[in-house]
C-alpha cells in the first residue's frame, strides 16, 4: 500500500468520496507559523486554514512547528504535510483530507528556522497551541527572537493568536513578549506593542489521541497508508476578538465559520462553567458508579437529566454568551458521542485544581444572590465520595491529583462520619474563604453525602431527580 503524499494526491489514487484539497499546494508560501504542532491543531485551526485555501485565498498555508518532539513533524514531512481526518457524529463518520500544512520543523532542533520563518515576508500570522504551562521564558525568547529579526528587516507586525486553554490568552502572551523584549531593546518592545496584534481567543473541539485504529480506518477508506491519520468530533468553535494587523482577516475567518467578536470572555466563561464544569461532574459520578466513559455516563437517563438541570437552571443564569440553550444542547450531544472514548478517570484527574475554576464562580454568585445551589452541592458530595478511591462495587481506582494523597487520607480518616468529612474536605484552597463557613452550602453537601453513602450515587441521584430532597433553605 502506497504512503499518502502529494504525488498520490495528484493522481487522485484515493476514493472520490473523500474530500481532498485541490488548491495548488506547491505554489504556496507559509502565511501562518503555528507553534505546537499536534493533534488539536491538525483537527482545528489547520482545518480552518484548509478551508480558506480551498476558497482561493493563498495566504493561509501553515508551517507547523513541533516544540520538542520530532516524530510527528518528520512523519508529516514524509507525507508532504498531508493527512486524513475522521469526523464522527451521530450521523456517522466522514473523512477529510487536509492540506494546509505545507512544511514542518522542530523548534528544539531548528530554532534558527523558526526565527527566520517569523521574519519571512510572507508570514502574516503566528498561532499557538503549546499548552498553558508553556507560557514562560523559552516561548517568549523564541517569539521575540523572530520578531526582532522581522523588525530589523523593516517588515510589518504580525497577528499572534494564542489558541491555548487560558483565559485572556492573547493579553497574557502579549505581556510575556513585551516584558522579554523590553529587557533586550525598548525600541523593539515599542514596535511589538504598536505593530503586532494579540487577540484573545477561545477554541473548542474534542480531539482524542490518534490511534492505530485511525490509521487502519484511513487505509480502508482511502486505499493509502496515512501514518498521521486522526479523528475528532463534528463540533468545533473558534471565537476570536476583532483585533488583527489586517482588519480584513476578520471577514475572511468569519466566512469559514469562525466567530469574530468584540469580547471573548462570555464565551470563555460558558465553556469553563458549562462544558468543563459539567465534564468534571460527569466524570466524578461515572468513576464512583463504575462507568468508563463520558458517553456511558450520559447514556444513563438520570445523569443526562442532572447535567441538563445543572447547566440550564444553575449555571446559565449567570452567563452572557449568546445562544445558551443551543450551546447546552450541543454539549449534551457531544457528551453522548461514543466515538470520543473520553475516559472518566482522565477527566476526573486534578479535580482539586479544576473545581475552583469550574464550579466556584457559579457557587459564589448564586449564594450571594440567595439562589439555589443544590446541583453543585450534590456534585461536591460526589467528589467527596470519589476521594475514597473505590467505586460503588468496591473496586479500587487511582486518583491523579497533586493533592490526591492528602485528600484521600482525609476522606478515609472521616469515612462514615459525614460532618467530619464535609469539615475536612471543604478546604478554602478549593472552595474559597467563605463557603466552608456557610451553612447554606455545607448543610446541603452533608445531606447529599449522607444519601450517597447510604444509597450509592445512582440511587441518590434518582432521589435528587424525583425531588425528594428537603427544601434547600431549611435545616435537616
């Protein structure tokens, strides 16, 4: 079986039902430098850039830069940057060939090539998916070196768009670059500040790790061997603020389905509290109930009802994102997608770090307004039960959390003592300074933890759904 390549593409030696790039790739110069070549970029921004190229706009070819690992960059190079993407939804699976990546390199191996690419006259954009943990001196040094070369060459500024899961990502990246440049050259720092644009953005698409099955499925579908095949869901979002060096880029992106907005924060808040917050609740329930994946959890009618109730009645009233009901329904559809194989224990990891970001803002706002917090009290009780590190059938599981040993020890120490467990695990580092002393919160967490310990999560959830809980404003 032949390997995927431009020559194979030119011969159309693949099934005609596969959507293929048909623009002149060999004539393209990279207009986008992407830092953080990996599965997410290839299933998200690269697909948008592919659509722009398909539309006849040749400025969006991508030089994909892996930060350290050489394997993917070299595998893509052998395939002329081509790969196939499986898109799975309730309607079935379809395959798409993506051709926007026209070159690859590795920053750790070829830093001078990255610097030169940032300074290349054809380069217009830099995009990043390097993970939020990488926003430090090494990233700043690489970007500023390229921008310094660009400034020295007398070229214009760039749009530098972070696509990492970091609130205010563009502003944070801008400040990082300005601080680094200012330590080298105040003139350079001023040029970056005035000539470059750092829009905040929010991206969303579930992209599981590529597997051998993807490669086998791609071979069966296309008749060629694609070492870089991967899969994703049909849903995707890219919301970006209207702040570009070339103002016309906003219209070009919007024509491909990108949402270009004045303020990305309402979209960030909705994703964090609805998608991420629901994911954590689902994963904790699934772990204790012995359900392996998010799709398995959402197939449970009571869990699906609970997540709908949590989003619609507790989280959404505090949010400003347009079209919240449609967004909620889209999330439920995504959670139910069995092709994603999102494992609950993976999503439940680091819960002590996630809960303050995903649940706490909603809790604080609703308690300040005297509003109901019952679904989050139930979820918090499930988390406390989860920390016992065994499911409802007594099967042990590992807890992956930086505070996991301490939290598990506290849960075991107070096992069977509901007030003691609530007091020990309602920690200010997780729940803030006020909640541990607020009986409107602690009493409801204690009530549901007692029900969970007595009945199990499934039966307690059924009781919650049936409305059997006492009024949340009364003592029990």
